[in-house]
C-alpha cells in the first residue's frame, strides 16, 4: 500500500512538471476568452464590430453604457421623444438579468425602441416574455467531441432567398431558437444546419433582435474572408435613423454570473478568484498539487475506513393512489358537477402551460388564438367552451355531458 502511494505521488509530480515546462509555449497563444469588449484586439472581442457600427452610423454619437439597464433607462426616458427611437446594442457571452433590469428592458422596447441582443445564454425570464426558447449547446465540446471544423451561418429572407454562407474555422454554431410565436416573430438568419439563430421579435411599439451566436461578432469571425459583410447585412435589418445609439459593456463585464439556469445566484467574486489563480502559474500548480494530494488522501483512507452503506428503500409515489381514491369518492356520490369543475380547472392549466395563452378572459380572440395554436377547427373550440359555460351554469351534470366534456378536452389538448 505504501509503495502504491509513493508511485501515485511521483506520477502526479512528473505530470505537473511536464505541464509547467510547456507553460512558456502557452503564453504565446492569444486568449480565447469571449469578452466582446470594444477596445481589445483579441480573437473573441468586438473591436471590429464596434468600429463598423461607428462607420455605418457615422453621423451619430454611440454612447457606452457601464451601468445596469434599470439605472440607464431612468435617464434615457427622461429625454426621449415619442417620434424617435433609440437602439441599444448588447453583445455578451451570458446575459443574466435581475428583476428590475428585466422590467426596464421590456419597458424600453415597448416604448418603441429597439434592443439588439447577441448572447450564448439568455435569461430565461426574458425568453418567456418573448414567448420563445433557445436550444443551447453550451460550450459545444460534447456535441463535436472537441473538434474544430469549418462552420458557417447565413442570413435568411424567407423561403425564396438565402445569402451566401459566411464561415470560419472553429467550433460550429449549434445554438438555435427552437420555438417561437410566429404571430410576432420573423426569422432573419440560420446556422449551418438551417435552424434559426437570428430573429426579430415585435413587442409593443419596439423590437428585440435576438442572435444566439455572439462569436459571429468577434474579431476572428469578422476578419475571416469577407465576413464583415455579414455584420453590415445584420445592421441593414435595423430601422433607419435612430435618435440615440447605445453600446453596452456592463453585461459584458458581468457575463460570468450566468451560463446555466440558476447561475444568477452565483457570486461573481468566486469567478474572479479562480481567474487570479489561472493568471499566476505558481498559484495554479500549487492549487493543482493541493487538489491532487487531497484526492489521494481521500482515496487511500476511504478504502480503509469505509463502512457498510445501508440500503435505503426508495420512496413510494402515493399520488396516483390518492387521485384514484378521490375519483372513486366523487363517482360514488354521483357528484358529476364537482368532477367537471376539476376537469375544467386542469384543462385551463394545460392551455396556459402548453400553448402559453392567458385564460383570464374567454372571448372570441382567445378562442381564435387557441384554435390556431392547437390546430383544431374554430367550430370545435366554440362548441367546447359553449359546453363548459352550460355545465358551469347548472348544478346537475349528467354522465353523458361529463363524458362529452372529457372527449372534447382530450381532442383539443392532444
């Protein structure tokens, strides 16, 4: 046992020593961190994008924002006019918003302004407000097994025309806008497998332009071949002559607080601490040795002192049995009206969760929207809600009416 421990310790020391010998070569490789700052000239920053934006809007002053959006919005709307609109550019790795920032962003757009967002991860609450979902592939390592390849994107103008693909050699663009409401959404661009990755959402009097591949706006991509034309074509979709243009750098600096669901609660100081360790090689290798020593200590002590683990019986799910018991109780008392009320409540909840439709007001517009999203003819929808109204207006419900209600609800939901 002692000899095995000695051999493992020697292997760890040899490995760390060989890695440290290659550190001088690693220093020559430019940083591939995606920060998207306007002043840096590293591969994955937005120096080229920012200067192309200045060239396109050469007659406008582009203001840099370094504050949370709720603070900036208070100042913006103090001198805004209803006849003009503003354009807000936000390019970041991860976009995570607090409640106040989210409300301010939505108020800014609904007031008639345009918001351009390009991010790998977008706050889920903002996506819910836009009635869309992003199929996010994260860092893409698992999907392509770490291989880089020639990848491309295109701008999209409906079924009749698609631009020449713009490509580069790196990890592919796999993120896509997987679901959206076509009533107020227009697809503007696709990735190499022809899935939407750039779209405009119409909210209130304004628009949100969403691009889920921020590396498109990096120096590396825009300086490859003629890819700068992609950025110019993206700008051509925006409305002309904005009164004010804003370039965000606040969410670029705070992009480390996001990336997955729930990451908004993480403390950004933890990320900065790890970044300091990475930037100092002696600290990095000391940290690696400490972790390796702890793992070896746990491994050898666990084999000696591990106790028998008792088998824990899994918890039984009594929900189905409880539901069957309550159902039999209602049937025994022939309380069809109570059963119908429970069915209608569950049916409304299904409509809200599956079709994202508010059930507070049942009118003609509601039924037309439900018919469109469920692919059920409008006459069937009208008949169903007429039956619901009839049942709710009476105290006694027959078995035939209860069966008809169940059949019609299943037909619409499924």
